[in-house]
């Protein structure tokens, strides 16, 4: 499977989709609302977009999946997660990608390809209170640089990204196999859960000590 070709095909079609509306887009109340607007436009055109590429579109998956849009390419499932990056902000927040378990189930059990779609946007120079889309980048999650993966202690472990696609574009390993990715990601996950386990054990000790002191002077070890 040529992941780079699929990424480029989707990227080109999204650029075409927003060709006539890349400038002067309403800034909305916040970045989440702006992202919702982007998703709505893609939703309305997803079937036609896939048909044009010869891909088989899949009905909108709803909120329980790790992706926003999906299709099959050569009978392989591709799930696309839409992200927006405010280029006027000095901080990057991906909002979280998905839970560790859900990612591994999709890649290993469903044999799916998890794709990140990133829209970079900035304040419009021509229209007040508006945004301009400056780029669209599409890449498979399993091909991203190793130092871009992070797991935070939220729920059962939340996968996050350290950098935007635009920042790490030249470092993407388009040829990385799933086995090589799993070698990387499972070690990252194991180290995360061991660290969480150690932290939890220390907190149990702290609370037990608090009990023994008659509930005086609480502090975590």
C-alpha cells in the first residue's frame, strides 16, 4: 500500500474542496467551533470526494470511533481524524488523539490505517474577524516521527502529539511497517503504564500514612 500516494490524493481533494473558501472564513467563537465548521464541509462532500478518487466512502462513523471520516482503498480501511492548528498561537494543543487501547484495536484488530488530517489557519489580512486556511497536511499516524508520540495519564492512557504535521513533515517515515510501529508504540505504552503504576503505589502509601496519622498533615510522597 502506497500510504504517501493516498495521503497526497486526499490532501489535494481537500485543498480543491476549500479552494474557493480558503480566505475570509468566519473565525467562530473558538478553535473547536472553527474545526466543527471544517468537518461539516467535509461531511457534506465526503462521498463525492471519495468517488472522484475511486475510493469507497463509509458512512459517518459517529462519536465512538477514533476517526471523523472513513473510506476503503483497495479494500483496506482508512480512518481520517481532522485537526486544526491556529498558526497565530505559540502553543500547540492537539486536543488528544484517542485512547491507547482504541488505537491499537483499530490498527491491529480492524487492520485499519489511522490518518491525521491537519488544517493550518491564521488571521485573515483582508477581512476582519476571519481566518485563512494556509495549508492542509495528511499523513498516517504510524509513520510519524518517534518523538511525536506521547501518552498522558488520562483515563486508560491518552495518545497525544508533540508537534504539528507541518513541523515534522520532512521526518515522516512513509515506508514504516506496522510491525516497526508496534515495536515503538508498545514500548512507549509499557513504560507509560509502569510509570503510572509506580505513581499510584506512592499515592496509596501517602493516603495510608495519612490514615495512620489520624488524618493530619496530608501530603503525597
